[in-house]
C-alpha cells in the first residue's frame, strides 16, 4: 500500500511529506521509501500559526486558519500517487492530559488525492489516558529496531523527543519528550531578524553563558520521569528567567547549548542506565552542526546524524513514521505503545476521512 505521511512539527516551518510502500503486519512490516518533499509555510501563514500557538487568535481566526492549513496541505500533496494519506496536523496547543489541539482540515487532502485520509490521531490516546505524545515510537520500532542493538532515535524539532529501541521487543521501548528543541533557537534567531539559525552560524559567533544554562536546567520538567511530553506552551524565551540579560549571537549560542544539555541530561538519566550503543539524530536539529557538536561532546556514546545512519534526509523520520501509523490504523490495528504515552491501553488512533466520489 502506497501511503503518504504529512508532518508539521512544532517548529512551524512548513510540512514534510514522505511517501512509502508498506506490506504485512506487526512485527513484520515490510517497507520501502519512495519520495520526500518539503513545503515551507508562506510567511503570513506561518505568522498566523505562531500566533495561534501563543493563544493570540480569536475563535473565527482559528477556524479560518484550520481550513487554510487544510488547503495548504492539500496543495502540497496534490499529484502524489498515494492510496492513503496520514495527516499529523499542526499542533498549536498541547497541554496533556487535558487537551491537545491540531489544525489543518483533512477533508481538503482527501479531495485533492481522491484517497482516504487518517487524521486527528492524538485525541484517541488522550481518551485512553495518555499524553497524546510521543506517538512515533511504535513506528520507530517497526522501521528501525535492530536485534542486538540498543539504539536511541533523537528527533530535534521545535520540541526534542527520543525513542529508545532495545532491539525488537515492544515491551522494552521507552520514549518521551526531552524538553526544548529548535523552537527556542528559532525564537532567539528571530530577535536578530531571522527565522532560524541556519547551519548554526549565529551560535558559532556567540558566547555561551554557562551560568545561565545551569540556571535554566533547574526547570522541574527535567526531573520528571517518563512518560512525559511538553510543548511551546512551556518552552518559550519569555519563560526563561534572566533571558533579558542576553542578546544577539550570545543569546543564540547560550540557548543552543541549553537545548543540547537538556537533551544530554535526559539521555544520561533515563537511557544510559538501560544500556545504550548509539544515538541517531533526526529532525531539523540534525542540520545544525553546532548543536550536533555539543551533543557529541556531552554524550558518551556515538552520535550519528540520521542521513549518515539511514541514507534518508533528517526530516523524513517523522512523516515516514506517521505514514506507518496511518497504515496500521487502516488495518484496524493499535498504532501506539501505551507505555510511551502513559495510556491505559493501546489505542487505534486516528479518524478516517473519505473523499467524495468525484474528488476535485
């Protein structure tokens, strides 16, 4: 089955699409990767998404954004030969266990492709008592679990999350959000008029204030045991004590180091005691050599960029994972590991949207 996964992360920079073919059932799912593309949000659309994340939009404005994002996702996917599409949606509010909220009406995608769409996955896990995140560990296991290798797959998007794969056994999988990721770095870069710190150039120019990093690491989230998830609601520059004392490249450098140390602390506390052979780094953070360099310095195990490990672009991991989760949903099978989200039972996540007979 040819399945298209669409992922828009908390960095809110656009949508990544991954097309793959799947066959079989867990734990023996056969797969082949077919294509990947990225469509950045137009500046005005991204501005509205960020405003929604900050809670600054009215109900009519959120409603319009929901449909405009749906149309954007549909145009991004138009012309793709897929039998099923899976829409992660754009998370604009994530406050587990009470709520999680994704925007992007999937009906437009169903009409554009003339194919069924699996959408709105996270609420099913919340209803089962989970946090609605992280959702991809089961897919990570089926795609990248390897007998005899204790591997962590670290995804550094707007928020950083990790999946621990102790071979091929689902019972041993551990996953959680480690804390902040690119969202903080992007915010720091925005104060210099840029949308992101491309290739870590700003961080390389700046000076790290280590005392400030240590101060921020006292945040209680880092002491919470897994399973746990978090979002931009917690991790924004305005919520970091003393951030107003930093500016320019020094702010970017210090925030970048903070993100790296937060990740390293999480892996050292929760994964190294289990035994860890290597860390694969995916997501936009894998393209930041300064951030990657910090992680290689801080961690005692090999740190490998996702393209080097798999031959796939660092941005493929999440849309590919969602494609597989949608495939499992289409088969009517559970598609989340409850121990990674805190749910009482494994949910069959996602609502299925069907196109009209003619399509568009």
